[in-house]
C-alpha cells in the first residue's frame, strides 16, 4: 500500500511541478493557484512516508517522477494550449494581433502571447469596457469605449512587433461614437420619425 502511495505522490509532485511551470509561463492564474495546493499535498505525503522507506519504496518513489512529467505535459497541451487550434469550440476566432494565426476563445481579444504584450492598465481597460458595454443599440458609447480600448491594445502590440497598426476596431469605433452623440442630442430618436 505504501508503495502505491509513494509512487502516486511523486507522480503527483512532478506532475504538479511541471504543470506549474506551464501555468506560470502562460499566465493561467486559476490553474496556478490550484496546482500549488496539489504540490503541497504531494510534498506532505512524501515527507511523511519516506523516512521509514525500504528498497522497494525508494523504487516506487523514484519511478513516479518520469511518468508524472510526461502525463503533465500531455494534459497541459490537451487542455490549456491556446496556440493550437481547438476543434468544436463554439465561439473560437482568430487572435486580433496582426498576422497572428492562433485560434482563441471567443471572449478573448488576443492569444496569450500577444495579450501579455499589452500593458496591464490597457488590459484592465479592455476587460472593463467589455463587461460594461451592453448592447450596441442600447449603449453605443460603451461600445465606442470598448472598441477604442481594443484598438489601443492591438496598436500597442503592432508597435512592439513592428507591424501595421491597422485594425477594424479603430475603423468601427467612430461609428459608435457618432451613434452615442446622436443619442445625447436626440434621446427619443425623434429625428428619425420625421
Ligand atoms: Zn496572437
């Protein structure tokens, strides 16, 4: 019984260590938080079991590692890799950074690599305007702010990569701005009834 526990705890420890490296390099905050708990548990089990270890227990302890690291790489690539295309993801679309071919989640503006090139302040602005934007017809000013934040982020990345800053967000933002101004001037939309 102790052999299995030892094998599984080294497996878990090495699995979690490698998983954690991948989490940190890709900015997976929630996964990094949870993986730390698994790291602590595996460490604790090993510390308690190994002081009375015999030959076979040492073998069980040592053989958990190689399997742990391979399994960890496979699971992370399978469930967390944003750079590779994922089949069947309903709202998936292309990263908005210029020339980037990465397929990403529908809620995201860019792939992880490009998003990390956007300054934190600007990242926060994109998220805040995204969450509060409502519908285009109901809140055109909110959509204008959201599109302007997206355009700022894309242009910032393009500048760092030496690419063209052209993007559809910049082109569309003024249309929402104009809609919002019309709304302020004529809240009930009476001018369109004439
Ligand atoms: Zn990208």
